[in-house]
C-alpha cells in the first residue's frame, strides 16, 4: 500500500497514463477489500478538504480513507466479487451490498475496528 503511494507521488508529474493510474487505484482498492473486514460509506457533501485531512490524521493507524470515481469503485468491487465467487469465497457477497449506495460525493472508510467509533469521529468533523 505504501509502495503504491510512493509510485503515485513519484509519477504525478504526468508520466503515468490514465490507464496506469486506474490500474494502481484498482490494485489499491482490492488490497483494502482483502485487508479490512468493515467498510463505512460516508457522504462528504458537507466536509471540506481540511476536515478530511483532520479525519485522516485522527484515524491514522485505525482506518484507511479512500475517495475516487464512483464508476471505477463499483467496477472494481464487481470484479472482486466475481473473482471471489469463482474461487468459492462467499464472504464477498456482503461487499456487493454497498454497490447501490456508491452515488454522489461518497468516500469509503476501511477498518477492522469499531464502526460506531469511526462514525463518531467522521461526524465530528461535519461542517454545519
């Protein structure tokens, strides 16, 4: 995961094609789906960039936040579920349940900890 970030930072000067960036993003999302067993969907309509930065800092080590194109997120999740089903892994069906909710300005918060605690932290930064 950290290597992916390193590659992105090094190549942000425009050397990566859109396709390469999408492939990196897809690999990152799949790794997060494998690593974490809980996903919190958050609407970020009323959350500013500074608040998102503070949320990341507060949850560092406990959670991972991911934002991106909804279409790419849905496609990656569908492909991941399909591969898991082919391998006989039925746990992926629960992930498929979030697909209808990936609309608008949303982010994914991946965690193995308490969802209520994570939700409270995220909501505490919501702008009024």
